[in-house]
């Protein structure tokens, strides 16, 4: 799991990601999603791979990988990746 602080430290290498990540974080905190369909109502390009939600950040410039526990209404951020990093599939270790 990546804390909010570590998420923004990791994203600091990509200055253009800061505002989109802040928007995602504030939206996710307020959401209380119960299903993928509810997530997609706000973030249409989101996909699920097992228990992991793959969010496209900044028009698909980055991927945010998070474990979503719908029953508990919890989101655990796992990774923040560029498309190149995402394509290496190391993030799948969280499945």
C-alpha cells in the first residue's frame, strides 16, 4: 500500500500529474463506491483486474492501481505508474 504522502512523492517526478491526482483523491474520498459501475460513472475508463482497480490519470498519461474493498468502502493505493511502467506488469504482484 502507498500512503497519500508517498503517492505524491512518487508523482512529484511528474509535475503534470499533481492536480489530476488531487482531483482523483478528493473524489475518491467522498465517493463511497459500491461497484465498478459506480466508479465508472465518475471515471469511465476504470477497469478491474481481480481486486485491483486501474484508474487512468490525466487522460491515460498515468495509471493509478488501487485495491478497492467495496463492502468496507475502502481504497488502498498500490502503485502510481507511467504507461511504460504499467506495461511491465510488475503491479500484478498486488493481485
